[in-house]
C-alpha cells in the first residue's frame, strides 16, 4: 500500500494504491472514514488481479477540509478530476455509505464504469420518526438562544446527527448540505449492473433503503449479510471481499 498526493485546486489530498492487478477499482469511502478502516478488507481483497484506488476525500483521513462548504456535486467534481489525473481506464466502482451519494451523481453523467458495488449506500433521504420531526421543528428556536451549545448538541443527537457534532470547520455545513439532498430521482438513471450489499442490522442506512434501491436500479441485485451492521467492510471483510471478486469476475 502506497500513499500518494493528488493536487486539486492548489491543495494536496491523499490517495492510496493497493494491489498490482491489471484491472482498476475506484473505492469511495463513507463519511468520517479513512484508509485504516478499510485495512481488513484489503487484507482479503484480490490484489493480484485488481488495483484499488482509495482516495481520502476532503475532510477525512490525512486530507484537509474542503476550502468552503461543499455539496455532493462538489465531491463528484473532485472525484472526476482525480479519475482523469490517473490517466487510465477504471471499469469498476466500490462505494460505501456517503460514497454512494457521489457514485449516484457520477453514474448520472458520462462515465467509463461498467459495474458498481454499493455497500450500505446513502442517497435516499430517510423519513424522520415523530419525535425527531418535532425536535427538528423546534431546532430553529434553540438556535436563537444566546449560546445553547449543550442544548444544540442534545437536539442534533436526537436527530441522529452525531457526525454534525464531530465535524469541524467547513465540514459542518458540508455535512448539512450532503444529508439534506435526496438523490432518489437520480437512482433509476443508473444503467450499469449494480450489486447492493447491506448489513441486516444497519442503523445508518437501513436495509429498507437497500431494498428501495434494488427496485429503482433496473440491473441490480441485493445481498444481505445477516451478522453485519453499517460497517460491512470492517465487520465482515472476508465476505465482502469474496462478493467483490465474484461480482467483478462474472
């Protein structure tokens, strides 16, 4: 595994090249992730036939925050430029969680991908439970209070937004921009074969989202890993590696 630098708009970001195979795979990670969280997966991955390109996107791992609050489209443009910089054909796409949002946007434009694997992919805006809807309605009131730091943390925790609390700098508004966008209408435009992989006990992107994506993507199949939650690549890395190899080898 070797670390490299990718310059985008005069800022250096980190990416890794894993494996020495003739066929390239682009890996797009989830929110808050970094190369270390994928270490177990790469230990089991087929590195003889494939070369994996893993970029730590702005705000994650050793890559600095985006210079301003970004949207999913900004991350998509960033990834497109990265692909172009590699100057090689990348037929396969492997994405997890937040990376799914970027993939949906990429696959709605002209691209060279022939297959994709979505693992616990985000992109469908969830319906909030009743108590969360009430808290969300009240949150503007809390924001008007003098310095309601503790109260605001409580509100965001109820809304399931611990990622917002942990985000710093431009990543805070970036997180809001990302989760507020519903990509459901773009999903049916994906025309390549897609393997959907979901942990049965996923609480971040529930299995219901995987089932919905399966109905929205014409050429897709859904594999459910019974013992896994959201971090399939960490909890069942060997199983995921096998699914990846089998799907790309078909």
